[in-house]
C-alpha cells in the first residue's frame, strides 16, 4: 500500500489491437498494480480506428489512473517490461501491437527527454486518449496548454472514430 503523500499521480494510456485485446489490456492493468504502483481508476474501453498506419485492426483503448512512488524514467522502464511480458513486438511504426502503454501525464510535470516526453506530445490530438481521460479527469489541467482535459477534447480537430464499448 502506498502512502498518499509519497505517491505521484500518473495517467497511462492502454491500447491493443492484436489477439484478445480486452483480455490483454486487462492483464496489463493487473500487472501495473504492484508494490510500486496502485491502480486508482480505469476508464471504460473505447474501440477506435488506427492512427498513422491504417491497414490494421481497430484498437481497444482505455486510460488508467495510477499512484506510484516510481520516478518517471523508472515508471517508463516498468511499463516497457509489462509490454515485453505481454508480447509487444512492433514491426511497423504505429502498426499493430498486442499492447501499448504510454505515460500521458505524470503529476503536473513537463519532461522533454529523448526517451520520454510528458505530457504525451500527441495526446491532445487523439480521441482514443482524450475520451477516456476526460471520463476519469475532466478538470485535470494540461501543464503545457494550460487547459482542462475537457476543454482540449472540445477543441479536438478531425477526431477519429472512437466508440465506447459496453462493459
């Protein structure tokens, strides 16, 4: 159990379009809950059209709110380990994948490193991120754009098809 004053609040995007996507996403979320991470909430799942490389299956996406004591780069390493454990093997950029875990927000930090950019640099342009994120944290403020997640969703240009999947 994490002590609240020691924990950082992190939002992680979860996505899959290979295999049993729902089961794989649920496995990933379960693996995120460990002694260094505590899953606080999970959005609904959303089915979305692929972005960047279209001849592939639709994605299943969600956003998870975590509390963690891990610093950002160690959290990224943990997410990569979970992806590897679940068989992530990308052959095409933005192509099909068993699992994808992205740090969307980490507290209100702005991180710009080669290995990690937070807030996620394209999150505010993607329906499949913004819809589940707004479900969890509509008033959360983006530290770069200084707007709430709801405001960013409302300003989304050219939203891709993204449909809430029944639980």
